[in-house]
C-alpha cells in the first residue's frame, strides 16, 4: 500500500475514535420538514430551507416551464455564450430587491466568497475576519494572498485595533451576517463605521439572513437599516430561497470588476437557466412571504419559550438557527442519536466546524414546521435530558 493511503486510513481511524466521523444520509424525498432518509421517515430540523420553498409548487412549475423553453444546460461559461436572459433578469431583480445598483450570480455561495475576496484583494492588502466566519470566507482570504487578520467573535474593539495598526493598501472586513452555527447577528453597523473611519470595505455574507430578515426578507443589511457604497453583500440562493446558487450585490464598478477578475465566475459554467427562472419565482414568494416569515418567527418563539432544559442550553439567537450547546462530542452525538431513534433529525455539529468543547445540536427551524412539530422536538429533548446518562458516553 502507498504511504499516502496509509496516512488517509490513519486519519479516518483517528476521526472515528474521536467521535468526529461525518456520515451522509441518503435522502429519498423532497427537502421538507418531513423527509425520508435512509429509508425511514423523519421529522427534520436540519435544513436551511427556512421558508419552506425548496419543494414549492410555484418554483417547480417555473423550473419546468423554463426547462421546456430554454433547455437544461448552460453550455459555456458566462463570458462565452453561457449568460442567459434568465440569469440576467435574476441579477437585475436581486439587485433591486436588496437595494444595490448591481448584482452578479455565482453557482454557489462558496464560489462567490472565494471568487470575490480573491479578486478584490491581493498581496499588498489585508482581510479582517471574524473567527467564527464560514470556512469559505477564510478560503477566499487565503486564495487572495492578502494578509489575513482574524478577530474574536463579534469583537468590535479588536477589529478597530487591527484596522488602526494596518498599513495595507486596501482593507476588506468580512463577516457572516447571521453566523451559521450560532444564529447570532454580527455588529455590522459598528463594522461599517469602522470601515468609514479606516477606509476599509465591508463584505457581508448573508447566507442565513437573505429571505428571512428585514422588510420582505430583503436581508440583514436592510434589517439593520444599513446602506453604503462600502458595503458588498453576498446572499445565497440555496437556503431560504430554496433553490441553489448565490449572488453578490454592490456598486456597479465592483460588479464590473468582478466580471473581469473573479476566477470562480469566469472559468466555470453557470448554473442552468431554469434555476434562475425558479429563483425569479422564489424571489416573488420571498417578497410576498410575510406569512411564511411570521410562521417561522412563531416557531422560533415557541421553541425558546417552552424548552426548559438544565443540562444543555440554547445559545441566544433571534434567528432560525437555534444552537443547543452540549459541549462534549460524544454526548452531542448521543443526543442526536437518541432523537434519531425517535424519528427526529437534528444534526450534531462538532469541531472543527465549531470551537473545541462546544459541540452542539444545530436546530434549524422553518416556516414549514407546525406547532406539533416543534412540540414533538421539545418533548423529545426533555425526555433525553432525563434518559441519557451523564458522563463520558460509550
Ligand atoms: C452555506 C453558506 C455558504 C455557502 O453557500 P452555498 O451556496 O451553500 O455554497 C457561505 N456562507 C455561509 C455563512 C453559509 O452558511
């Protein structure tokens, strides 16, 4: 056997003994609150489909109609012949919706983050990132070759010190608007003031705010009432929007520059045009979706009000992401497993996705959940607290 394969096997063994092995489930139903996974029916609190749009009939119909009209493949990159009318319409609609002059579509949020940060920043520049930022923001900073400063979670004073001391040519502050494993909202107003003071720009990853927060779901920036040419916003389209992809919205000059310089935009085939047609339908559902958002926020309030645990605690969060902090990796797995045996899926999130000793259940709520669903989760958690043995798990 080659030494590389030995090394890979040893890594996998180590993960297994540390309780860090990740497993995929085979989904055999639409993404929804009630799913079939590994051949079994489950009530799911796993998805980021916060508005219940992933299987919405209006989106499915829009996708089918567009596939009949426009085909399924994009065929070539955007700068050759791949930029379809549906892509263009969606970009314009998204820019208008979030109140920015211009927008650009990417195939995924991951591609957007690595493409934008590495295009805008270079060797003489500096990127400033919250320590709990999503992995793809860090990858973007790494690819850019800029100096990468990471500051403690939500620590405005620490960021200011770093900005003050920096002699970089250009400065970009990056943050999740809503943190993906914590659900809390970044102090973006403070960051923007610092950016104005220190001539920096603010790149906001709104993967979990777009569609959910702000008037008509326009996102976290509108929720906080923030607007500035210094703001560059990224929103994903595979979470609340229910489909796939991502967009970056900014000043027109930024978008024009990205079309010339963002490699993950230039050297790739865009998502199929019918996905953009489905997303135009999704945008309409989001804009007229106050009832969905009300249902989601009612479910969040219900969970926070009625869950009464002493052993584990819900971390403070106003959003659809409600982390139940357990601490130990094995205990978090045992809890997730306990729920699974009772037909409820909640993922255990362990390091390195979250800091050491903060393993948790990431409960994510959706407008598709009903009161009975959330109450079923609450009583199962109450039972788990009584029944799962305390101490190191077998
Ligand atoms: C999910 C996520 C991404 C990546 O988006 P995809 O479209 O799934 O690639 C980026 N940033 C954050 C904060 C996310 O949660």
